[in-house]
C-alpha cells in the first residue's frame, strides 16, 4: 500500500514534450500536480489537452523531458489500476455485447488484476459507481442499448469503480445532459474530498467549477495559464491569479472555444 498525503506530488512534468511520430504536440511543459488537487485542463480544440492526458498515461510517447506519475516515470507504474481514465473518444463500442454491470466491473478488475474474481466489496463498488452516474436502473442492460451520453456516463462509472488515486477524465461531460453534469459534479466533489487527485479536461467548467479549484490552460502545446479556475476566464495569456472568490462562475465554455476575456470584476483578487 502506498500511503500518500496531501501535498505529495501526484504528477510532475519537467520540460516535457509529448507528441506523435517524433513531432511534439505538447512542448517543453512544466507542471506539478499535488496529490488531492482538482485541476481543470482547458484550451481550444487542437491545443494538446488530450495529448497531454495521453502522455501521462503512456498512451502518447514522451519525446523529451521527464514525466512522472504517482512517483514513477510514466509507463513504469507497477499498479496501473491506481490511475483511472475516461478517454475523450468515445463511447463504449456497440459491438461488445456487454451489460452496464460488466463494463463497469472491468474497471474494478483493472484494479484487482486480471483473473481475480470480484468479491462482495467489489460488487458494492461497481453498484455505487453505476448509481453515482444515475444508471442504477440500467445495470443489466446491454451497453449498445444506451444513448451516447449514457454510454459516456458508463465510462465515468468504470473509472470511478476502480477507486483510483488519480482520475484523469477527458471531457467527461461532453454530450451529457445538464442534470447528469450536475450529478457528475457531485460525485467528483465526493471523490475529491476523499483525497482522489482529479485532472479533468473540459470545455464546460460551469458545472464542475465548484470542484476544480485550479486551471491549466493549454495553448498550442504550451501552458499559457496556471492558476485559479476563475482567473482562467480572464485571458489565456495573462496570469490573473486572484483568489477564487466565485468558484461557481463558468470560466470556459463550449460556445467560447478560446479562453476569451470575460467580465471577472466580481471575482475578487483585484480589489
Ligand atoms: N494520434 C495522433 N497522431 C498525430 N497527431 C495527432 C494525434 N492525435 C492528435 N494529434 C494532433 O495533435 C494536436 C492536438 O490534438 P489533441 O487531441 O491533443 O487536442 P485537444 O486539445 O485535446 O483538442 P480537442 O479540444 O478538440 O479535444 C492536433 O493538431 C492533432 O491533429
Ligand atoms: Mg481532446
């Protein structure tokens, strides 16, 4: 068991470049995420958010610098089940004849290791994760019979079921209705309060603003802002790092694909 305390480093990128086919997309980035932090990763389409997330998971190659995750160089973590991941794309394949319960159980098995049987506590965790995304009544249904947004929620449940130390979610609310986004925010608030480190790529900070205190804005593969989420609303290139006086205020929106200036007079910090 690895006992971690808040303040320990969960993710560290030092001069890190991540890309594909030797072409860096994320270039020479420095970022430190402490255990227990809840971070929004913002930025316009194509800025490199998913590449950054995939780099942390070892799914996109680190081309330079250092990337360390839960105390190990990327890809060298002995127990990958400590990291949960909700990929951006996309839904669960309709070709897989699996039920909601089965898909979410796979998330739990990832934590236990393959060929281990689920015990009662694991089944409880699976049930709780599915309930947390509001799909308890669909437990035995084939995934293929669910809508796209519901399938996204199953993927969130799959990640939650493993009760990871670090949860990386790539646009978990994309295509998810407002009520379910609010429900997800509640779930994330709970897992964050329990100590899970959250890294959430999103274009819709509104519902999650009360959970994600810090924001990192990725702009053309570089981090152009790192500070309170509310401050991310005031410009991608500027560092308005006032206190998060109004965490409930949306700072970045799908209908504003770049981080544009928004009135932030009431956000404090600049009294
Ligand atoms: N597998 C890949 N091979 C080569 N290039 C890629 C690959 N995936 C992404 N890219 C390129 O990397 C750049 C950043 O893509 P990325 O998916 O990281 O952006 P993003 O910030 O997540 O965007 P979005 O908000 O649309 O999800 C884009 O120019 C994209 O074309
Ligand atoms: Mg992306």
